[in-house]
């Protein structure tokens, strides 16, 4: 809000400079964007007004704040409100939907259109508004001065000489003042004449009834519209105006008639016209002013120190509240322009702002009950970040809104080829009623059309951007939410890796990242969270390379997927180099649910030696080693403490379609040294179990 300092003096006799005024109001919560001199004794101060203070999008609102801060009298050129009439021979006013338009007022004025006086043009220009003609300039002047948008219709162009606030009908269109033809959706509030819309309510007027040089009679509109309705309409039409900015935040329902009186007085003052008849005020359900109680003890409790009664009353009176004393404080009548005040804490904030936060001592609020225990998932997520950063990954933070085309390949979380096919069918059936994605009702653009079903699209884009900047190795992770029409919002952890599998070293050859590097990261995460052993089974997903994808399970729950991203997805993003990209995505809720509830248990170091035995087995080449390890664990006695695959071989001496898997088994007892006979007996049981379960042959 650009405030001309000399204009403020119409409301309060404050002989302060621009810098002093800016400092005064900034201490009361109004951030200053800039100060620009416009003459030897005047300046424009640009204030950043928060969305909850629409009353301060006006000279009057800021002047009231300044008068209260300076403890000076406040004078209002638009004070009071004349009683409105309900009929006129020149114009009829109707409201068809009192929820969308609770109040609509109008006045008929005979005008002589021409340029406005220089002083008015100078004030409008300083506030960033282009002068047009005396009638339009007066409506803009009142908008800036009182914060109430007005609109002027050429009365002789209104069909039936009536103004009707009603919802738009299907198929209706309007050409707005910016020259654009716009299609109106049913439910949008419009101001219509007897037959067609002539303005988009609260947003912009229509070109058909625009004031021009030949206009002789105008109908001045001053209304109050439902903020949500104006906001939705402006979004759908892609329109934003000074008027809609104020209506969206909440206009003063008590000012429409006073604003019309002020506009008519200005038109007469500058010789632009005179009012014809009274003000038509259509106000079906008058609203009573809200009353809010304020307690002395609560002021001291929230602010940390008491405020004298006289100070409280002076502040409230200066801001327009009518406060009457009660036994323990006051009962304050809230002025209609303070749409942000609804409870006691709001009044205490006003007292604190104008008493001065710098005057209150530093205190700690009393603790009346023990604070709740923090959510353990917060600490675990911090731990996950530390683990992944330690593993060489950098954290990425992506948008929750992404392009539909980027989201479609990542629809669903299948765990089998059949589920993958179902996911692909759902992905291709976007036009069907069951859209697998969650679309936004009002996206900023097509690039932000849907909520992301996975963290991987954003991470893949980040990899591509880094590779375009010739970053050789990219390791990224993200912790965030994903969304689906079926499951709603779920927390996910995703990692993505492209480039070298380990840092370059002169003693070893370069090693590109592969499936097992990413699998190791997942296992490292599970180990840090003290999860039970995870299992990895072959899986299929539309975004992973077949045969290089696995499902992660633990405690009987699916925890995630990992594998190589389809090269076609990277190529579609024009990724240079053609290197393989591996990724994993885990369900955070499943991970956290699997974390043991008990504290960490400390075990003594083993006192007895371990015995290591190796065994090589010929099995079917498509058999996952995870299943073989599971069979070994189930058949072995409790003395088996570790089983690890260390070799896989296909070639000479191995039948076609088969492969050799070599495992290293470690046995140890906590009570005594194991004998060779006990270890050999355990090995015999393991080999027999593997032969029976997988038709294995020992090499």
C-alpha cells in the first residue's frame, strides 16, 4: 500500500516526516518496502500489508494506526452513514444470492465527464494509479482513501435500468474493461442488468457499460462480496485487480453507503456532477457488530506484564473499538472494518502492538502441564538424513506439484509383474473416472497440475540438471510426502544414484554404480534403524528396468522398491551421457512401524571362537540368492550367526540355465567352542535342506 504522507494529514494532524512515519508504523507490524520523495515536503511510503489487515489497504486505515500511535485525534472525512433508500425512479437494485453478496448499494449521479483536477491526479499517480477521467478517478480515489472499491456504470446502457447481483448462468460471457472476452462459469457472482452480465462482481467491470466522454448518467456501485467467491472467480478468470485484492481479504460491510456519500461529495467538489436522489441500499440481513471480552489478567499472562487500564482504553478507542468496563476487564464492540478480530487474543495483540513490545520484560510463560513427548519419527528422520549424508548423498527438496506427464510413469507401487500391468493400465486410463493421480483444482500452470505420486520424478529431474552441468557423480535423497487417490498422503524416503559406484582411486579401476550399490544403501538405512533383516525379491514396476528391480520387505510388509530407472525416462528429459540411474523408494510409515520399541540391547563380545565353512551350490539361474539364504537359515541350528553370498559363477563346467552360488557360513556358540562334528552335522543339514527345496547340487 503506497501512502502519500500529505494525504494522511487529511485524517490526522501529524506533522511527521516520511522516515519517522515509516519507523512509527514498522514498530507496529507494518513492514516498509520503500520510501520515495515526491517533492520538497512530501514522500510516498510503500507499506507491506499482511493479508489479515485489509483495513490498512487504505489511507484511512494507516492514518488510524498513526493517530493511535501518536495519541492524536483522528478525523474521518467519510464519518457517519446516511440512511439509504430502497427505491428510485432511475435505478433498481436486487440481490439474488445474499450469501455471495450480503450488501449492495448504488447511487445515480448526473456527470460531465472530463479530466480530474491536478491535485487529484497527483495523488493517484503517487499511489501508482493512472488517472483516466474525473468519474473513474473519483472511484479510484475513494478506493485508496477508504479501502472500499467502487464501480461506475453508464446508466443509459444498463438494460432495464437495473443492477442485479446474481450467479452467472451456463454459457454467459462478458467482455471486461481490459478488452478480453471471458466465459463465465455457473456460480461466479456477476452484476447484471435486466438480461446480461455487466460486471464480474468484485473483480472487474464490463466494457459495454464503461464510462466514456458521452456519458451523462452513471450508476455508482458500492458493495460487499464474499471473499472466497471473489478469490475463486479471480483465479478461474486469471484476473487480479486492486478491487479484488481488497474483497478477497474481507471488505468492511459497514462502509458501502458512506463510500458512496464520499464519492458523490467529491464529484460535486470537483464539479464533475451531482447526485440524483438518495442512495439505494440493499442489505437483506444486517449484521450485528461482534463483541469480544478482554480480561486484565489475560493481558498480563500473554504479554508478560500488565498494561494500565487507561492505556488499554486509549489504544482500543483510537483503533475504533468501543470498550465498556466489566468486573475483570472490558467488553469491546469490534468495528466492522476489523475483520481480523474475533477473540480475546486478537485484542491483546492490538494492545501489545501499540503499547510497544519493546516495553515488556523478557519472561517465560508458566508451564501448567507437561509438554507432550515429541513424535519419534521426527528424530528418526533426522537420523536418516545423517546416515545418507554420511554415505555421500546430498538432500534435495522438490515440489509436491508436478507435471501430469512426468507423474504418469510413476503411478502405483506394484510388487509383481501382474501388479505392474495393472499400474500401467491405470496410468493409461487417465481420462477415466478413476484418475490414479490427484489433480489440483487451480494449478499455477500445467507444470504444477498434479500432486506427485512418487519422489522419483523430482529427483530424476535434479539428476538431469546436474549432469547437464557436467557433474560426473550425482547422489541425492529426499524425505517427503507422496499422494495417490487410493492411499492419500504417505511419507516416503527416496535415493537416486548416477555415475561412479565409489570414489576414484589410482589403485582400482573405475566402477559404475549398479543394483547392489543402491541395495547396500537400503541395508545401511535398515541397520541404522535396527530393523529386522530385510528381504529382496524380484519385482516389476513401470519405471524400473525389468530384471533389475526388487521389492523390499520386512516384518511381512512391503517397504519399498529399488532398481534401475528406465533409460527412456532419462532420455525423455534429455539427460546427457546415457549413464545408468539407480534409485530406491521406501515407505517411511512401514519403516517406522518396523523399528523395535525396546531400547538398544548391548551384548558382550564373543568369548569363544567361530568356525567358517564355505559351500558352493549349483541352482537354477533365475533363483534369487535371498531364497537360498532363507533356506539355509531355517535349516541351520542356532549356532549359525552369519550367512553371506560371496560368488556367483556361470560358464565352463556349469550346465546351461544353471549357476553356481557360493556362500560363507559362520558358526559360533556363546557357551563353548564348537567341535568339528557339530559344525559338519549343521552343514549336512543345510545342504540337504537346499537340495530338497531348490533341487541344488553341491559342487
